[in-house]
């Protein structure tokens, strides 16, 4: 990857990526896709330290998370390796890490150490529970945080017990919040000329993403409970059976429910005193939902979707992943983007979900092999070929 091919609104930004597993790489991917020079710093092969993925480097998850990066294999436990890292920090804009909170201090790569080298540095730390406090040293895993933050208590059917979300929502949420925080710090730096330490935890991100459910407790003292596929308050909003599967309907608002009744050819439902108000429908959901299910079972999913679209009723199919990427709107939006992999041939990864009219994101390269760009990166810092070879021979890179 050359400077010429690396374009975009963040092409002037250099990120040193010490992150691993998911939350950290999710953050850094936001910079890589928008043109930043992201240097993924990994332990050399001889140290037998993985990125948390074992032998799955060519797998879809690793490739999707680490595209558009360069890789430098560097032993940070070796004084010579630490010297190289400090040299890189001199010209870096961002350092991102998600080690356990104490590890950065033990390695000598904490914020206070690095800001003495580069006062403009924005240093991003993602942890499970925060950089300090009673839980700071606990291992932070998405599944654990989903439970601790309350998500599992409001997910699933009441008779099924706690239920985790089907994606790593705490990891991804923390990564995206961290990217936004780093962007904010970079913008502030334009005024102050100073960097700062950005801190995000999975626990904080997950609680923030609970949003209105968390606000119900803070404002009203209400403890939200599991509502299955129903919306907690707006009914009917949920999953309904059809002749050949299931569909989603969202018609809790008064005008939308009226249109739903018209599309179902059941205007009497709107006149029923149990269902003629939003509050009544929420209170009487166990009576309304079976009635709606009896009706929706009479036609196929496609027929109902067409009828609801014609009647301006919010509804949609419940797709498997193959159906998601076959959907005409998803294809139109270009959410699957191709990349050429040297071993796997053409592969597809998930595109960025937002666009900029003048400076769009770019998918330029697949995830790098470990240390693929070590010589290139060090040469760019002024190291001679002989010096680079000595570092390689000593196992530093």
C-alpha cells in the first residue's frame, strides 16, 4: 500500500494499532477505511503470541476487522523494540490499545510516558470495566458485559431466562464509541495543539446503548423486563407468523395502527375499546397479538409485505444472512465489498455503513500477514537496510 493509493479524509492521520480481538480493531477499522495510515503492531512469530484468533488469520472475522492496515512485527518486551516503538510515536497521531489496564504501564507504553515523546498524541484505551475502580483488573468479555449491563435481562422471552444478543454488541459498541471519542479529541487538538487520553469500557458502552431502557429506570424507577419479540411499550410491534414463515410489523403509533387495520381488512380492530389507543394496545397485547397472528397466517410473507407497502404500513421480512446480502436494497447500498486476497482469491467484506459525498471510504487491501510491512515501515522512519536486518536477526522484528 502506497501513500498514493491511501486516500480519504483521514489520509493525514497515523494510527499505531496495538489492539486485539474485537472492540479495539472495530475502533481502528474506522480510521483505516477512511484513509489513515494504520500500523498494526504485533508480536514477532517466534514469540508465539496471537492476536486472539489463533490460526484464523485468513478467516472472515480477522479479514473483515483488519483490512486496510500495514503490519509491523515488533517485540515490545525487548529494549530495542521499545526504542523502535518510541520512534514511531514521534510522528503518530493516535495510539490505540485494549490490554488489561496494568499492561501498558509494565511495558512502558502508557499515556504519560508517550505524551513526553509526543504531546499531540491521542491515546485510546478500551477496557472491560474501566482503567480503575473495583473491577478494573477483571477480564472483559462481551458476553459477560451483556449480562452485567442489563441487556440480557431485557432480551428474550420471559419464560426462557436471560438471553444474550446474537452479535458482540458490547464489543462493537465500545469500538464505535472509542472511534467517536478519538475523532473528538483530534478535533479538539486543532484548537489546543494538545493530545489527550481517551478511555472507553465495554460496560459503559453497553449501558449507553441500552438508551431508553436505561432511561426508564433513571427517570421513572421502572425496571424493564423481557418482552420477547414485542416492543416494550409500542404495540403491535413484533414478529407475526405467515403462511410460509414470519414477518416484522411495527404499527404501534395511532395512525400506523389504523393503516394496519385497513391493510388487514379488519377496521373493527381499531374500534375495539381494548385496542383503540396506544396505551390500551400495550396493556392488552396478549389479546391483540393472537388476533393479528390468526390473520397474518392466511397469506405468505411476500404477499403481506406487498400489501403493507401499498398501505404504507411499516413491515419487513426476517432474513437469513444469505437473504440479507441478496436483498435488492442491500445490493444497491453496496454493503458487501470485494477485495483481492493473495491466497484466497476474491473475497468480500462488510462495507462502511455511512458515506461521504466527496471523500468516500476505500477498501484497498486485505488484512496483512504478520510483519508483512516491517521493513517498509522502518525504512520510512529512517532505519537503514543493515539496521533493519540486525533487528530481524535479533528477533526484535
